[in-house]
C-alpha cells in the first residue's frame, strides 16, 4: 500500500505546483501589452525654413565640407511643436564646380543629413534644398538640385563697351594730334575692345555664394518620427537669437562692380 501511495502523492504535488505557477504568463502578457506613448511623424515633403550659420561659396568650399544651419520656424504635428525654432541641422557639400574663364557659372550641391532638437534628440534623415532667400542673387536648379551663381553676360558686355569707348577717346585724341582723328578713333576702339576681351578671358565668372544668415528652405525626402517622450523641451536651453537676424546674403557680383575695370591700351 505504501509503495502505491507515493506516486499518487507526488502526482498531486506536481499538479498543485503547476496551478500555482499558471498565472505568471498572464502577468508577463500584461507588461507586453502596455500601451506606448504617441508617435509624431513629420511627413515626407514637409518644407522647413533654415538659416545658415556658416557661409558657403564655390571658391572656398570643397566636396565633403560640412554646412551648419538652424530652423527658423516651428514645425507642428497634430497641434504640437515637434521641431522648434533653433533646432540644428547639418548638411554636406557633395559637389563643387567653379565658374570658367570663358563660360559657365559656379555651382554646388548641398545635402541635408541630420537634425538635432534643443533637448539633444537627434535624427538622421535625407533632405534637399527646395527654395532660396529672395535676397540672394544665386539661382536654384530644382531639377538638378544645384545652386548656381548669376550669369555675367551683361557685365562682360559692359566691360568691352567701356574699354572700347575709352580706346576710341584716346585714339581720337592721338589722331587729332596727327591730323587723323577718325583713324585714331577706330584704331583706339579696336585696341580697347581687344583689351576688354582679354580681361574677360583671364577672369573667372561670378562665384556661387550663400552668406551667413541666408534663408534656405529644405524639403524632407522621407518621414521623420519622434516619440512623445522625446518632445519634452522643459529642460532644453532657451532658443538663441537666430543667425537670420544677421546681415543677410552678400550683394551680387553685378552690384559689387561699381568701379569698372580699366584695361591699359
């Protein structure tokens, strides 16, 4: 009797232990199904205005150089500020082309890489330039995504005209002394035009320049998501005065040429 009772007793103990440990999976499932915080998504195609912190030019910049910017306007999702002003954006110069001496304009390509909120939360993303400051003389090629300097055909024509006129005046003066003012004017005009063309051939065209404080609009190529807990800016440093309050873009090449070049005849 004792031998047959022991297995029955052990079976009862095992069944009792199984019943006591059965609720454990329910506790684990309760933890797993705990609702998460709300997720805020900045959609692809969102346009974000930025302000340049450092200047960029085809003369000084090279592929791989970093560009630093900050957001100039709050971006909201569902009525909540997700990207506040003063958030930092970093970009990279991917291509630089200097203007030629005979033709062509300076141009460069700018790619945006990462965003850092004032509380330190960072996201890597990809974005491109979608608009330029209305004060800038540079042009945005939306198809190629490049920023190009303004053309200088009018300036070249003015240079040739000015040197031609100066040459004609000097030639006429010299011709009047030799009693041949017409011939002297013609020779002087030809010499002046030649000097003007020589100067153009030896001088590069306008560089593409975006100065500190220039406003650039970027458009997101993919969505960017933030969890609700990542949008706590209560302990973030106060937003500093934006660099857009600076002097703005440099004047264009055309407006800088207030003193025309004089070429020796």
